[in-house]
C-alpha cells in the first residue's frame, strides 16, 4: 500500500469556518492542522457515525 499524500478540498460556510478558526486558535494551531488532528482522533469514526445518524433522524431519512 502506498503512503503518498492527497489533497482534500472542502467547501464550508463562513460561520463554520469562523468556528473552526476559533477552536484552532485556542489550541495555537492552524485550521488545517486542527481539522487533520480531529480526523485522526481515535474516536472520530464513532463520533462521525453518531453525527450521520442524528442528521438522518433530523431529516427523517431513517
């Protein structure tokens, strides 16, 4: 398996970006570093699935 790098591009609204900037600044990090650190957390998969489940419930998908 190759361990090269890839580029991930995200389109997010201004309010969310401001929130990410605030969280990153509190930790002395860039937004990019903060997002990467969040993605590699051990509990990310579980937290992501919970968010997806809650979103589906909210919109009545399930």
